[in-house]
C-alpha cells in the first residue's frame, strides 16, 4: 500500500509540474532555461514512476 501512495504522490507532482510548465510557456517573459529545468524535473518524475511500476508490477 505504501508503494501505491508513493506512486500517487509522484503522479500528483508530475501533474503539478505539467501545469507549471504550461503556465510558464503562456508567459513570454519566462526564461527558457527555467522551462527546460521544469521539463527535466518532470521527465525525472516520469522515469521514476515507470521504474517503480515496472519493478513492482503495479498496474495503473
């Protein structure tokens, strides 16, 4: 059960980063480096989610 809670938290963070990226893109004054950093963090979360699901065969 703890694994499922951890995955849910990672997915919540992933979605929050997606919203933050979309907000940043919508504002032309946002630095491209900031957007790239947000995308990198989002990808890291996605990789961790996939790894946990594959390693523990959690179906979502």
